[in-house]
């Protein structure tokens, strides 16, 4: 798999390492050292994936994410030294597709890049059926099957699964799920998501200790396996 990767990081050593490592694996890599230059390159060069540091001088990574939300944009993997749960949640809520903490291994980063590229390729075509393993979500018919058997869901359960399916492979925060399914008034009430996801797992036959479909992201939310 190949594609265009834009690195936005003010550490020259990181930029050099990523240019070398990703270039070796067939990616076309550009690197810039500021958020301002990153936004320019996103518009002019149109990368497939952006590796974005949060602690940039001037326009920081969160500012870049906010400005990217207003345009048809590349996938974004945040690459940051900030390991805290609050930073991860904030970045994912701002539109990041994934979050990697420095230092990281090249193989892990490559796997994450491949995953976001697969998701990016699957969504734009407006595919009426989303598949995650043997789980199928038919968006046109609002029907769900798991292992070939039909699964009867309440409207709320279906909307939660639908949103997870549209973002398969990507961590979805509690706040995002609450906002998308229940609306702004429900933001902050995580009991809703925990209860409905618990019901979904039961109906799908999914063991949370060894999940086949819905994975818990501790302190963040949930991810449907791609």
C-alpha cells in the first residue's frame, strides 16, 4: 500500500526518521515544521494521511484539526508526546482519526496508516453495506446480520452501531456518540453509551473480554473492528 503522507512536526529528527522509514515502504512523504505550513500543504498537495504533532509553535495541532474540519480533508493521525486521556479525547473529538504516543515503533505506525487508508477508501463510494468481519450493516435497509444471522435492534441500538460502522477501525469518543445519537443535551451522560453498547454486545453475541466486533477504548470510547 502506498499514498501521500504529510508530516507536520517541528522536530527535525522526527521528520527525517519518518521521511526515511515511510519512504522505504513506498509512501510519498513531505514534512513541514509548522501548523501554518501544514495547512498550506494540505490544500496544495492534498495528502492522503497527515501525521500531526499537537505541540506546534504558532498554529498548534488542535488549531490545524479545527481548520481541517471545514474542508474535505485527509485522514489525520495525531503523533504526540502527550499521553494523557484528556488530550486523546480532545484530539479525537476535534476530528483526528487516530492517536499515537511518542516514542512509537515504525511497524505500529505503518499498521495505523494502512488502517486509515483502508477506511478512507471504503467510505467515499457510499457503500450501502458496511462489513466488519462477519458483521454486516445494511444502511439502505437498516438491517444488521452477525455471522449470517439477522439481529433485531432498537432504533437507538441501530444508530449507535451505524455510527461505529461508518467509522470502523477508528476510536469514537463517548462525547461524539452521545452528540451524534442522542443530541447535545445528552453530552456528559456516559451511562447512555455504556448501556446501549452493552445491549449491542449481548445481541451480537460479542464477549467484551474477547471482542469480535466492538472494542472498548479505556477512557475514550469504543471502536468497531475494521
